[in-house]
């Protein structure tokens, strides 16, 4: 009898231990399932708020997360009999639950980063520097920095550039702890002349103007005769303050500058309505600013309903009225960017009689990174050439990032010069579009890494929702686009420009027939027409 009681007691203790063990297991499993549900919800919330995934992908993603949660519930709690099979199921459930938790947190964080990255490349009117002012001395001058220029006379440009010059001088005064003697001149050439002839000790010139100066025969060697000692960034707020008390206006041109602010609005639905994007490319590897010369000027006309894209190239030297001029004085198209991206947009709108809804600015570092991030591009090259250490045979070629940039930059290897370069730039853009939108392409799913690499080298006035809408539209239908390109042309010559009024520069006089035809192509795409090879 005693033996029987002892057996009963041991059985009860065993059952109590098993019950306690099951309670502990259920608590542990419940915590893991709650963590899995919470992290899955976090990932789904990030995917939903990101806005780039079409509903079918969102529902699939959410469905997979729910199925994994239910599967783990079964693996955790199915079967009450303690045996090797139940132990194995529970082990699998723990591993799977931890994997889902880790994967969901990672995915959610990546999508949050994507959202922040998109915000970084979309800018407001006051998001970047208003001007970058360079301070030069003569090449043989002993001064190595601004502090060693105390007591120097400074030459600055008045007129339209007066506020930026005044803001720069104000900063110089602060650094030197004194008021410098500054004289304002009417043009870049006059400031450069005063510096090189020792009429001033230093010159303050907006960095874009230096490149314009080098285009002239008289000052092509400015970089050899003058030395850069400082760069001063001027913000929009500093420029606004300087405008209120600008003393450097007396020397400005009688052609009073016109305030430029494009009135063209964005479209309501980028996935339904046709729109035009101004693609502006800077021949530099520096960080992007909305105020810079534009060496690439391409209008991308997009009709999302017909899946038609027209790339329309305008040569950088096109001789067009500068919207800044109250008299309609003409300038090189590339110079319009010095007065802000709105000036370039307005100049092109006037040229083609169209409304430009958006702009994207990218420099060569950005282009190089983009091509590498999408795994290179395939391009048909109609003419073999050699440039900057690379050989480009005729026919179908595959290019990586550095090769693609050289391909798009080169113009001296061609008899048609800038016209051929513009066509090659459109070939590159077409290849990128085709790669991103080709059938079964999943490259857009990796656009976090793509945008991260482009950060600082590309800016756009498209807002986050518009970019997400376009990505969502493409992921939804994976449609291929019909991309056609056309380049307007003209004849070369030398003439005075608004930006360099006293020096003749090389310009391209527009061929009006090609401009008119370019306008026809824009209208055809905007009204739903489909372009063929015969059209371009």
C-alpha cells in the first residue's frame, strides 16, 4: 500500500511539473507570437505608408505575414503529447518566429529609410545654397586665405549679382573684423580685368561665372593667372537680407533684371495625366545646386496612359532670349541656369510653347552611380570613337557607370560636336529607362540603395507622393515604354550674350524648322499620339 501511495505521489508531482512546464512554454510561445505579430504589423505599416507598392503587392505581403503567424501558432501549440516530433516542431517554430521578427524589423527599417531618402532628393525653394562665391587673387599674390587679404581692395559684380556680392562681402568683413574696400563692376569681364591689371587686390565672383569667363578668348587662361583662395556659400536667407540693403547696384546694366518664377503647376495625377520633366545635367562631380550652368538640357515628355516618352534635346549653346532680361537679350541656354532653374525652365517653355511641370537635376557623379546601381546599360552606338581612356566601338555596347558618363560627355570626337553629344545623352537616358521598366524588371524594388547613392547628386521638385505613385504604377503593370528621342539643331557662330555683354562667345543659332517640329512632337505625345521611328 505504501508503495502505491508513493507511486501516486510521484505521478502527481510529474504531472504538476509537466503542467508548470506547459504554462511556461505557453507564456514563452505567446511572447514570441506577440513579438512576431507586432513586428509584422510594423513592417506592413511601413510598406503601406511608403506608398510605392501597388495594392496587389501590399495584400500579398500582408497575407504572407498573416500565414506565417498562423503557421507558427500551429507549430507552437499543435499536439499535446510530449515526444520528439513536438520538440522538433517547437524548435522550428522558434527559429521561424525569430527569423520573421528580424526580417520584419529589417524590412520596416529599410522602407522607412527609403521614405527619408526620397525626401532628401525632393527639395523646396530654400533647401539648398543660393550662391557659391569664389574669392580670387592674382596667381603670384602671396595671400593664401581671406585672413591674409586684410587691407586689400575687393572687386565685386553689381547689378543682378549685387545682393550675392554684398552677402559675400558681409561674411568677409566678419572674418576679417573690419570693413573691406569693395568696388562694384558691371560685368564679370570688368572684375577679372581689374584683378589681372592689379586695380583690385582680390575679386569675388560667383563660381558659375568663372566657367563663362573661360569660354572667352581673352580670359580663357584666367585659371592660370588667378588663384582661388576661398569659397563662400550664400544661403537663401542671407541673400534675402542682402537684397534689402544691397549697395552694389549702380554699376549694373540698364537691362534691369526681371524676377523669374515659373507659374507652371504640377499635374494632379502623374499616373493618369501627361506631363513634362526638364532634365538638367551639370558637367561637374560636385554636390548639386539648383543654381548652376546646365550642360544637359532635355525635356522628357511623359504620357502614362499611352506609355509614350519623348526625349527632346536642346544644345547647351542654343542662342535664346534670357527671361532675366527686360529687353529679351539673348544668351546661351546653358547660362540660364546661373539665374536659377526657373530661368532655364521659362526659357525652354518660351522656346517650345509648352508647360514644364517638373525638373530633375543630376550631375555626372549621380549618373555614374545610377548606371552602376542598375547593373550597367546596353546602348546602340552608331559611331565608334575613343575618349578619356575608353574605346567605344560601333554597334551594341554594354557600359558601366564610368564608361556611360564618358560616353555622354564626349563631344570633341565628333564632327557634329554638341549635337552628337546630346544624342548620346538621350541614348543613355533611354537605356536607363528601358532597364528600369523592362518586362519582369524588379530593379525598382531596390530603389532604396539607388536613391541612397544618388543623394546629394540629384535634386527634383517632384514631391514624395508623386515619386511613390510613379514607382507604384510601374510595379503594378511592369509595362514597357515606347521611348523616342529627337534633337533640335542649328548653326554655330559668335555673338554677345546677356551673361557676357562685352565679349563674343560661341553660340548655336536655332534652326526654327527643327524647333517647330520639336513642338509638334511634344503636342503629339501630350495629346495621346504614339511616336514611330519615322517621326524622329
